[in-house]
């Protein structure tokens, strides 16, 4: 027998599919809004070779999967909300248009979203389930990050969203790291060109006002040779959130979820879960000597992966591995249970992801957390 969900935080990273007709019908979204989404999708797909993105899929499947990833399917979303009863949701959108993800919880959720989807599709659907949302657009793009929370249980205190490259260049908190980055002009230029965002939302429990959570959501640099960039990004993110829970909201607990594009063998995962990464870690040389810096990093938090280390959260042609995590502070939150991931047989039914049954190339992470 499970205890009341009032005492629990349930977190999930989920994927949903969609069709424009279903969205327009069930959410009463205008056909003009659907047409705008279609135009955005078609424009984003120009110049992208489908056989590179989905070598296992035909053209019809590719178009449908891209559409599914672009707009939330109201039917699927409502079914998931009824089943999991989340208290808040995080969403991010910084990948190609064929990818779609949601994070959810009886505390938290995330998925990729653009401003049109946030306004026209997600907010009306989630409002019906008692969820309010905030959105942060990425610089130079129409995509962004969204966080939803259950208004009957959680109160929005403040937002501290930042573009990681801008924070690195302007916040004195990162002066030492910036000096190292500036010693390699090619690395500095690459980091400055990224519009990677960190969404930070501070929420207070209405049941117990002493319970405050600092919840982070991000999607880090994607390139396989970008381990050095991701180390810089995660260092900036961790320091930014530490300042918030130290100076702005003392005593707040941290939940940090996202697509980190980093496997368990990476320097990033070592930094987050083991507390430090040395200046000689291989990831600093991930893109050659022209971008190599030597920096020893320390994690100001004690974090653990709430869902452990799955064999894979991303399964596409040419790559299978764990890239997504829900990091929590074990002294603040206790993991009650982790929902099993789909089996390898399920994932490979259509060779790889995305597929007709899984319209994202990433797999859901779901867990229940309890306050300590």
C-alpha cells in the first residue's frame, strides 16, 4: 500500500507524440496555430538528411515522428497526468525538431517545447490539471525551457534562469574559470556561440512552508567531442545554483534534471556524483589541444542519480547510452521507487528510436521521492 502522494515527489522524464488534428480538436487550438507549427517544423528540417537522423525509418515515419515531437498529444498527455499526478513539470527544447521530451513529477517533468507549443497546447492542457507554468525562451531561438507546478501544493517564489555562456562571461562568480577558458580562443568562441540555458525555479511547499526546492532543468551541448564544453557548462550551472541556495534561499534542497549529453564514464558525471574532476581528465582534451584547458573542478553539492545508471536513456542508430539524469541531494530527498524502463526488446521493435510507439529518441526516467 502506498502512502499519500502529498508526502512524495514523483519525477519522470517522459516522451509524448501528437497529431495536429488531435491537438486542435481536444485542446481547441486554432488551425492557424497548427499551421504555424507545421511551417516551423518544415523550415527546421530543411537541409537535414533523414537517413542520418533515422537510418531505420522511411520518409512517412520521419515526417510523422517529427510532427509528434513538435506538438504534445493531448490524449497521451492527459493519460500520463491521470496516472502519475505530477506536482510540477520541466521542459526543455534545444535539440533538432525530431526530438521531444517531457519531465514530470508528483514533483517534476521535462520535455522539449517552443513558445507556441507552450502557449497554444501545453498550458491549456496542463491548466486543466491544476498546473501553472513559466517559460524561458532561448536566445536567438524560438525554443526554450518550461516549468509547470501544481498550484494547490507548490508556490512559485522566484526564477533565476541564466544563459550559461553569458553567466560565464559576466558573473564574477566564474572569474577563475573564465580566465582558463579565455586562454584558448577557439574554446571561448565555441562556448560563447552556445545559447544553452539553465532554468532554475524555486518552489515552496504550501503544506509545509519550511520545505523549499531549487529545481534546475537544462539540456547541455550535444556534440560527441564536446566533453570540455559540457564540463564548463556544468561548472557554471552548479555554482549558479549553489549561490541561490546559499544566499537567496538558505536551506533549499536541490533537484537537477535534464539531458546532460554525458555518459556515466564522463567527467561531468564524475563531477556531479563523485564530487570532483581532475585537471587531467580526458574530457578536457575531447576536441584536441586547441581547446584543451586544465581545470580541477569541485561540486558544491552532494548529489546522486535518483534513477541510478540505466543501460540507456537514448537509443538511436549508431549510439546507445545513458545521457539523462535526475540528480537529487540524498540528505534532503529519499528515493522510494524507480519505475522500470522499457526493455531492450521493446526499444528495438522498430530497430531504434524514435519509433511508432516511442516518438522520442530518449526514454522516460520515473521515480518517487520522499522528503527526509
